[in-house]
C-alpha cells in the first residue's frame, strides 16, 4: 500500500520542475479559448514524461490517461484549467507576464502546474494502484459557455467512463500549508443579465418632448434590489432559504447634461443555488421588467444568458477527501469552507459525476502575498505548489481505492 510519505517524497523531488512549469505558464498567459501555446507546452511536458494523451479537444484541450493495474476497475478525473484574464500584471517578479494586457490572475497556471506535477507522480506509481486517472486540461473556464461544458459534450467523461472527479483552486486568503473543503452545495450558478430600456430622446430642458429611459431603468434596478436583496422582502419565497444575488454592475446611457438618450443599456449577474428557483427567477425578472416598462410607456428587453450551474461537492466523496487531506497534511491544516456566490465551470462536471472541488491555500501575509484573484498584483507563495501537487496525487490514488 502506498503511504503519504512516499507521495510527499515524490512531490518534493518534482517541486523544482513544477515551479519551472508554473513560472513558464505565468510568463506566457493566453486568453480563453486561445490557449494554443499553453496547450503545446503542456503536451510537451506529457510527451517527455511518456504519459499518453489526446489533444485538440475544443481546439486546445488535452486529455491524458494514466492506467494503473486493472485499469477498468474505476476511473477518476483530475481537472485543470489553462486560460488567463485580460489584466495587465503589475508584479515585479522574474516570471511576470510577457503578454501585454493578459495575466494569470486567477491561478490557472497554478492549477495546470499542480495537475502536471500530480501526473508525474501518478505515472511513476502506476504499478502501485488499481484503476485509471484521466487528466483534463481545459480551455475557457473564465467565459461562457465554459470549456468544461464543451469538453463534456465532446465526451471527456466517457471512454473510459469517469466515476469521480476532483479539482483544486487557489485561495489567496488562506495561508500556504492549508487547504479547505465544503461538502454539498458550495458555489453558485451564474447567469449574465443584459437589460435594454428604450424611451424617447430629446433636449433635457424640454421634458414634455421626451421619455427618459434612465428613469425607468432606475426604477427597474430599485425594484430588483428591493425584491431580491433585502431579506424582509423575500420571506415566503425560495430566496428566503436559497442564497440569491441579482446585481447590476454596468449602466450606459450615452447622454449628456442637456441630452436625454434614446436608450439605456445595463449589464448584471444572477447567482443562486437551486435550479428550479433559478428558472423561476428568470421568469419573475422578465415579468418585472415588462410591468414597469408598460407603466412608463417605454420599451424594455431583458436578455438572460444562462451560464454555469451551481457547484455541488458529493458529500461522501468530499468527506473522504477531507479525511485523506488530514492524513496527508495534518488535522490542523484542513478547514471547512463557507458557501461562495462565485461560480466555476467545474460545476458542469459536478452535476454529472460525484465530485470534490477544494481550495489550496496560496497566501503568505509575512511575505505580503495577500492580493485577491482577478487583481493586477495577484501572486502566490510558490511553496503551495508542492502541497497542491502532492495532495492531488494522494487524493487521486485514495479516490480510486474507496
């Protein structure tokens, strides 16, 4: 039987290589669904290690397969994402992004590096475990419709059929050395809201001759905020018990001090954790917009672009991973996590097979590494790579056993 000490030793041995991989990926970030050089680099690492893979899934996606003894017994999927964000990095580090306006500000370089490191360990140990490990390097986690969703459509969960799935995500607010898990519902679904309100433009000094769409747009925003953001207004509805966020972050009128615009455009997000309630909200929001626009004699259209579903961690598998993480790291380094209203396209996988999505502590207050994801100065304590690499390998092996 493989021990956690064996995995730790291999993770230590591969640390320098994993560090180099992460730094290379960080220097050369690519945007969603354009990860062509990233994909080539990952394929090169797999080829050099003698790990079989197929490529070209959703153009840049990769599926590697490591077969242990009795490979058909069970298959576990390890997922990593590859895309970066349209952010100009401001860190003063040797591995700063060389691609202007693009940065690995959400840690996908870390995810891919840890998955590659785990693959190297698992490949070394393939004669010591039963079953198969499928490793998925996916494009486009950051934008709809989500690379995981598209790779599922192309069959990533089949041939061989996946029985369980696991993934990690950087967590800068948690100190390096720790990890966090949550059983059951963990992250929200996400939909994009696009609202257009059309009135009648004109000179601001002549109110009898125009219908100001800003007023109706404001009324719609206030009505949504009152109904869905204030607890006293949602008692007796599913939102009383189901975490729900409806928020608009953009409004554009293209008018001036003395110009009333013809139309106003708004953009926002809808997040919740129940699919039936989510569909009901779609209907309710459109009815609210219809009612207010009719009353104010304006035209209004609410387009809802449906995004990722909510992410649910299988209770039994996640409980097992939690316990195995305690074995690997120590009980005081494994924490329970609260619900999050952020979203993840790993949710598509979690809706199909029993899954565990956990957080890897990457912060270090003493070193000043505290910036959050999606910021221009996001960075990690690179010692977290050793933990992520080893723990992923350990959980994959234990996930095949239980």
